[in-house]
């Protein structure tokens, strides 16, 4: 089982992103989106729904056709590092997949 970096409820920082403008953005993990295809990855990546917490900042999304600046949206787990201690042990993909399917 692959351990995830974050859990629901964590504050996290975007540390890996193909768009450097997103790096350093603080987000709040709202919910699990599940596995999602990302432009720079051949395999789907586990993804969270997040809300931007950094004042005056938005996440920039570029799908090759259009660019959007949003205060919320999906972020892949591997792009994040938690900055608050989690009250739970780190989640794993199979546990969250079961929760999403129920």
C-alpha cells in the first residue's frame, strides 16, 4: 500500500508542480478526489480537493488549452507536504478508495 503525504483536514504546501507559480501555496485538504490523470504523468495520481489558504493567492491550472486561476481545486498528493501534524496516521490509497466507493 502506498502511503499518502496528506490527510483530510491537513494544511499542506505545494512543493512540486510543473507551474512554479503554484509552489509555496498553502492549501487546506478538504476531501479525497481519488485517482486522476495529470498532464505530466502517464499514470493516474491520487488527488485531493483543496482550498487555497494563502492570502491573495490562487492555484493556476493549465491544461494546454486554457489557463485558470482558482481558489480551490484538485492537487495531486505527491505535490504536497503537510505543514500541520495530522491527528490520524497517514492515510493510504486503498483505504480512501474504499471510502470514496461507499
